């Protein structure tokens, strides 16, 4: 969840772990490269290799529930994909096995496995980013690397507003329940029951936004002489950026080349 | 006190003012909470674009598009990584809502219905290629996917099956969200509407 304190505050530590000396942009480029590698070839062995690399990275950094939640949802989808493509994929020819008279085809299963592997590669590598970078670290780094502080503010304030909104929602829901609820059977009834919660919530949220906006202006957020907080140092970030970007360009180029030549 | 006449600037003109800067995170929050509410009530719709709709209606297509984009990026980096690529869909939705609203297509209940259909088409057209690339054409919603399975089993092209799958889900979702946004927008205090519209 986003309310996770470690995500929000980014606990200050004296001795930094190996994944904390890698800067966020390098991690994002790494996600991009892994995704491109996974799309570069339909070879299943390569996919398994990439999944292994990502899993090892996760195991050696830290594991938490966020990755498992993301995995849970996609695993369900991958299973339905295996069933649908295994049964109905348009290039299906060879029957692999039959269950209760229903035949599963080899081509469809391979196709679905490949898509599933790609999804897993993306989720696991992004999982590495999610568990190893804190929101405040991202904010400081993004500003350091030249993004305007206004954009950084917009991006980062979401993470602080959400827990507050969830609290407001629970309060409003309780208040509406005390007043009594209507039956909620049909879709229309259910949608109507959403309104008494959503309208006060939206108005409250926008009201708080107005207050925030006015206080930002009063504190001189637009002041050109703003001082920037100095951020921590990272190892080899420049070299890593260049090589990872180079790899990404190479992979895209190779993919286009093989597409043009019909390989 | 001298009052200046209100002069409405072009809807495409965009400045990241303090008002928009706080509206965008709020819109992302509304998206998130509405989605959580829909999941809690087991509604067959997502409602996850309500905030994007409201941001577009309040501050124009650019603000809506940015809200949609940031929504998916944040969602992708914290909960489900694949949803990051659907940021393109959210940008499309934000622009469509903003343009329709600026041209008066959110002024009456009947017009809202037409808007909802247009927005659903925009959303489905952008999402379908993404569904095909990442999920072989599926959407992950059970009854939409069973429709997809039936069509593929009857040798319909994957693109058509995937578009139908996405479109039936989108039309239901966007009609619900459009009416919710329409009702909520009408309940908003006028000072709020003017504040975020940034009339000068």
C-alpha cells in the first residue's frame, strides 16, 4: 500500500545497501531494457533466464507484499490466457493433451506461455524498482536531474494525498451508514449508493486542493530564488545511463531490422 | 471595486498554475478512491477514470490528460506495473472529455450519453493494440473475456474479438463514469468551478 511508512519517508541510514547506491533513473532504464530484451525474441529459454535474473535481484534486495499483490493479479490472467489460447489460438494444429474430451493445442499454449513470461519479467523488474526506491528519494533525484520542481510536486503530492483521501472516504461512509442505506441489488441501485459517498468526498478533496493551492502561493512556491535540497550521491550513474540507453536503442533497432527483413 | 469581464481563453492554452498543480493530484486520488469503491461494492465497472473526467471538465483537456497519465504511472509504479502502458489510453480519455466538455457536450443528460459513447470508442481503440500485445487480446474481466473466447473460437480475427471485448466493458464503464461526473460537476460550488477554471 502507499501508506507504507518506509515508502513515504525513506528511512535515513548510515550504511547504505547495494541497491541504494543505484540511482532511480538507472533502475527505470533497467526495467526498459529487460522489457525490450523480453520482446526481442520469442525464445522461451531467454524468457526463463530473464525471469530468473529479476527474481534473483528481488531476492537479494528485499521482498515485500506489493510485488506479491501485483503477481497475484497477473497470475490469474495468465492462467485464463493459457486456457483461452490453448483452446482457440488461430494457429493451433498439434494437440498436446486432452482433458475430459477438450483438447489443448501446443501452439496456443506456447504463445500464451511466452506472453505470460513477458508479463512476469515486467512485473518482477518493476518490483525491484518499487521495493528499493522511496518516494522522497525519487522526488529529490527527479529534481536534481532537471525536472521542474512543479512537475515533481505534482507527481509526489499524490502519494501524500491518497492516505488522507482514504481516511476521508471511511469517515463519509460511516456517516452515511448511520443515516441508513438503501437496498443495493441492481446496478442502478448500487451506482446510486456510490453517489452519497462520492459527492462529499470529491467536494472535500477539491476544497482541500484549493486550500493547498492558496497556501502554496502564499509561501512563494513560484519564487525564482528557491533553494534546492542537496541530494545523495550515486555510483557510476552517468556511465550506467549511457550504457543502458545504448542497449535500449540497440534492441529497438535490431527488432525493427528483423521486422523489415521478415526474419 | 472594478470588475473585469470574464474572458475565456482557448481550451488548449495551459499553464501549470498553483490551482492546476493541486487539482491534478486530487484527480489522481479521486480515480484511485472511485476504483477502490467500485471494487468494494463489486460493481461490474472500474470507475477508475472519474478523477480524469472531473479534471478535464474543470481545467481543460491538457490538465485531464496529465491527470490520466500520472494516474497510470503512479499506479504502475506502486501496484500493477503493466497498467503503466495504459497511460496512453488515459491521455486519450482526458483529451476526449476536455474537448467534448468545452464544446458543450456535457450540458444535458442526453448529450452526456453521446459523449460517453465517443469516449468509450476512443478508449477502446487505444486499448485494443495494448491488450493484444500484452495479453493476447484479453482484458482480464471475466465476462468480457468469455465473449472474447467465444469469438476467437468461431474464427473471428483476434483484433475484432479483442476490440469487442474491450468496447463492451468500456461502454458500460464510460456511461457510468460520465453520468457520475455530470452529476458531481453540477453539485460543485460555483466558486470551486471558477477557481480551477482559472478565468482571468
